[in-house]
C-alpha cells in the first residue's frame, strides 16, 4: 500500500469521477423515466388539460417523472443515488475555489447546497402530490440556478476549455427559458394544439443543459484526488472506523479579479441595502403625490387648486441659498428624516390632510435627493452608491408594485383594510435612514479643476426628460405593456408574467450605465434610445414591446452620467430647474387626455407623440452636457476615475442587491402566472350575469384604493362578465396603476385592459369568466369633447359565441359628440352578426334623444328594462339572448356610480318578455344573491326598486 505522511492510503480516486458519476446517474434518472413512460403510458403522459394524442405527442418532464408507476419510482430511486455525487460535487467545487477571506466561494457553496435540497423538493413532491408545493420548489430551484451559474463562471479556474463549455451551456440554459415561456403561454393562454409538445422539448433541453453545466467540472476536478487514508493502522485485517480524508487541492495559478476577491463585509452589504431602501422610499413618495392630487379634480370635475402641490418637487431651488445648502449638506440626516413624512400620511383619514402631508414628504425627499448627490460630488465611491441606490430604488419600488398588483403597499392610499404595509414600510424607512446617515459627509465648495462644465441649463433639461421618462414609463412594469396591448387574441406581452422582462431591461441598463458609462452617454446610444422610443410609440404587440424594452435599457443606463454631470453645477439651479421642467412634462402628458377640463388643453389634445418628442429632446440636451463635462479644459477626454478594490466591492454589493431583486421579480411572475381555468358561477344552469360599473379610477370617496372593495361586491353579486369604465390609471397623476390585474387574478377572470393610455381615453375594461375569443378597441367620433372608448369582444359562453360591447360616451356638454357616438355604436351593434350585450355609459334619458339611436331598428337592440325611467348614465342593452333579470346595487362609498347587473340564459330559445314576475317564479339558479335584500351588506343593497326585477 502507498504511504501518506499521516497514514496508509487505502483508496485514491480522481475527482473527475465525482462529476462523471453525477452526470451519468442524473441523466439515467430522467431519460430512464422517459423511456419507461413512453413505452408503458404514452397516451396518458402526453395528454394535458386541453389536448391529447395526436395533437400532443411528447410528454413534459413533470408528467414523465411524477404521474405514473413505475417510471416515477425508477426516477426517484436514481435521483436518490445522484444525491451523493451531487453533494460531493458542490463541496469539491468549494475546495477548489476557496481562498482566504473570500466571500464568493462560500456564497456559491451555500447556493449549491440550497439548490440541491430544492431539487429533492420538486422530485419527491410531484405535481400530482401537491401542485402548489411542486411549483414552489421548482421555481425556487430555477431562481437559485442563476447565482449558482454566475458563481461558477466567476470562480472558474484557468481552464479555457472548461470556461468555454460553461459559457455555452449557461447561455443555452437561460436562452432556452425565452421560447419555453413563449410556448407555455401559447398552450396555457391561447390553447394552441401542439404547443405543449414544443414546450416539453425545451423543458427537456433545460435538463440537458443544467446537468451538462455541472458535468464540465470533470475538466477541473481531474487535478484533485479523493483519498481514503488509514491514519491509525486499523485497516490491517480488521474492520473498524475509517477516517475520511480529502487531499489538498492542487495549486491554482488563476487569481480572481479584484471585484470578487477580498473579504466580504456584511456592514458593506447592509449599507447597500439601506441605501437602496432610501431610493425605494424616494420613488414611493414621489409616485404617491400624483394619485393623492388626482382625487380632488375628480370630485371637482376640473381644476381644484390642489394641483399646485405638484410643484413641491421643486424644493431643490432652496439649495440656491448658500448658507442653507451648506447646513443641509452637512446635516443630511435632518432632510432624510423629514422626507419620511411622506410615509406617515396614511395615518390621516381626511383626504386633504393626507395630500398635504404627502406633499411635504415629496418636498423633503427631493430636497434630500439633490443635497445628497451634491454633497458627495467629490467622493466617487459614495456618489456611486447614491446613484446606484436611486436607480435600484426605482426597480425595487416597481417590483413592490408588481408583487401587489400595481399598487405600492406603502402609498398613502393604502392601509390595513386594503392590504397596505404602511407601518412596516415606515419602520424599515426609519432604520434605513438612521443606518445610512451614520456615515459622515465631507463637503467642499470648490469644483474639480481642469474640467469643462459648460452651462447648468442643458443638464437640467436632460434630468427633466430623464425623471419624466423613468416616472411615466418605468415606475410600473405594466405601463409600457398596456401601451402596446391591442386585445385578443394575444399578440404581445402580458402584464404578468412579462412585466419581469421590463425589470430585466432596467437591470441591464443599470449594468451598462455603471460599467460602460462612456457608451451610455454617447450620441450613438442616444440615437438608439430615440429609435427605440419611435418603435415603441408607433407599434403594437411584440414589436412595440421590443422598442419599450430597448427604451427601458437606455433610460436606466444614462442615470449615472446625467447625475455625475449635474452635481458639478449648483444644485439649486440644476435640480430645481429639472424638477420644474419635469412637472411641466407631467402636466403635458395629463393634458393629452384631460384637454376638455383644463386651460389650453386642446393644444395638447391626443398629442402623446409631442410629449415623447419633448422627452427625448430634453434627454438629448443632457447628452450634450455630459459630452462637455467628459472633456478637460483643452477639449481632450477627461481622466477616468479609477475605483479602488474596496470601492469595486461596494459596487458589487449593489449588484448583489439587484440580482436578488431580479430573482424576486421572476419568482413573482411565476407565482402570479394566470391559471386560465376560470368557471362561471352558475355553469350548470348556463346563466350569465353581466354588469356595468363606472369605478372612478380605483379611488373611493375617502381617497383609499378601492380594488378590494370592488372585488368583494363583484364576487358576492356573482358577476360573470363586467365592463369597468374610468379604468385607465396608467398616468403619473393616477399612480401608473392597473386595477384589472388584481380584479382579474383574484376573481379568476380574463381581462381586456381596453384602449391603452396612448389612446387618450379615461378607460374601458372588460373582465370575463368566459374565454375572450376576439376583441377590438374603438374610439368613437369626438370632434369637440373627450374621447369615447369602446371594446367589442366575442366571448365563448357555454359553447355559443356572444358579442359584448363595453362603451363610455362623452360628457353632457358636448351634444354633437354624443350624437355622433350614438350613431357609431349603433352601427357597431348593427353590423354584429351574433347575439350581443351592451354594457355602457350613455349620458341620455330613457326613451329620449340618443336613446332612440341606441335602441333602434338599425342596432336591433333591446333595453334590459324599458320601464326603468330613473337612469342617466349606465345602460344594459341586449339582443338574441334571453334576459331573465336586472338589478341595481348601491355603491356604498366605493365610487359615485352604482353597479348594474343583468342576468341572461344561454341556449334558451324563448323570446324575452317585458312582463315583470316575482322572484319565486324563477329557478333558484336565475336569482340574484339574497344577501343584498333589505339593508344589504357593507352599504350595498338593491335600490331604486328595492329588489331585483325578473322577467317572464
């Protein structure tokens, strides 16, 4: 036997066999189950919820390994054997790459162990056992795959062949996720035959690439030996305890880059997290101002005077006062603490008080932002941190909205009653401010020498365009998606799950701006941004979103260069002018739709294109200013700032934070993915309940977000199809929200957002328990007043195609508009060859004026209750379908308009009669819910007639 200095070597085994055994057994588990399953249960495992053989002819991984015996048992048996080599592989990688005081190897080891345990979760808890937990384990495994892959790539020893294979396999793995998601949506949403088979091929490809990535370790482990050493001589003819010994790894000459070497500091990591949270608070408070202001012109039906508070963001003008600027920049904790005012507004029930407290928060937040940037202008690392916090804070606030159905959980319109997290947000804000403010700031009034500054005005213009672009397009991941949405069938991205792609674009922009600042501020990159904006503005579907994705990259990439340029000028003029011009853009983009209610409105009527051009032009001025600052006094390129290894590690902490946020967004997208398995309330009786409700932009009478209260009434009224009017909230003044997300997901309904925010309407949306086969969006003639949106949708109701038309006409003052619109809607209804239900806001009296155009021989429509004389706005009309009931339900304090609901029966050929009958004369399944009789519940009851009406 060979001798080791500590004893006799019983067995010596090359480390590469750890990799090979893991690879062979893992592949055997998956493909062994596939072979067995295809031979024994082919037709069963290729069948899914929509199709079977021959439309689908190849099984998914889950169906193969989890549904049938014996393939399930074979798979789990072999995976159990794989666990040993798997744990050994993870530890071997750590031993190979570990270095003194280096954090990344320990981090990668931890991720690898967690990932291995999660693999056991989705292997032994199959989709048949518990679908939810199987999915949780699976998505968590995929999320941890990203840091494992990146960690392995960063730590790879100096082996060109292994590095090349890792890059190829990692790229193939993550590249496969794109078509995988696409074909899953084709299967789940569009129900395309054969789409699941294609999806299955990509799913199996992930297995190949995942196991193959780890198999590359065989090239690195060839230099390691696994040895069993007898250190006490107990192996000579006797059985006994054996000591395990792993040989020291061979010397590796590959030194890690400074970015990933050196000692990890939890203090530095917490610094980054606290700074990002302060950025999150800034964007939370800034984005909350518009929605609190918006409440007041809603009730005044015009300018209320409270709109002046939009100018609270111009607080940086006060930094033009030199003594005040010096005091604030030396005492940043004061303004930071005062900025938390915006987070305590929810304590005040009175809307006007809440608005003024929010305005104060915006005032101090913008003051602290400008003062903080200016104070660190000579400290590259600290300035880098503040810029990163500002950028990642925007991403964090948008992800918070993504998780909470487009409402920020710590806004002043949220509270305990509507799932707000205000107290938690405030507590974390206090901790973040106290932690961040403990670092002293040294202020110098002298500017850097030998640098051409130029005028402060161009960079003010650039910041204004940048702030507006970030706020109006990127403060919510669904905003740009609703711009390019054009109805069913789906030809573009969905708010869920594709909102996660927007976060990816923002993350890429952040990385480019921090690592290639020269590129981000260049004129070619500006041209790239302008072209992206043009593609985004002028296209629908995926092509429009490609432009949006590129524009998101550009906007976030220019943040560092713009702010670094801005801080070289006086903060009062630079940031004060920037926020003033930003506010003008905010008003301009509201004026494009609110032109009928504001002075000078017609000048910007429907001119979102002008607002986009102004935004990019202002950004162009900022690019010009950064170009001046990037050269010295002789016109030559200025010296590049070189960061120390410590400063690079600080930068890395922000990248860690960003990575966690991006992974969180992916997890949220997965968990929120729509199930598409919705069922109506009374499917056995083939009853359809259709409602119309003007919901006043999702803000109730006391300025609280109203989606939860709306949800409760719609659910308890058992409404299968509902038209929502005044539902477009995708503007700064409305908070960049999408109420259809929460309602559709919670109620289990398909959603058509309706004409997007670039169509300049107040919004019309359609929610349906039944599949929406096709939908088109229309803008009715409006030569003088506000635009009138309409959605015409063909819906599959119990196998019969029925058209549903949701429509909002113009206001009372524009008589000619309403006449033309009534003719346009009558033509749409008359041209439809199918049974039809109109859910509408008509602004007319029954049997008078335009009513006789809507209900006419040309439209062929009938009033759901011709005897109901007390209507002005909301009407339900129908034809070709049996109407059996009609109810009017009081709104409580949710909005200013009631909910109207009609009941119809599919497949009943009897002609509807206007004869009113009692409730006991209709079948139980045809009746409206009893809970709203009498006093009702929560302020909702049947009113006007004090009960529903039923018809023979």
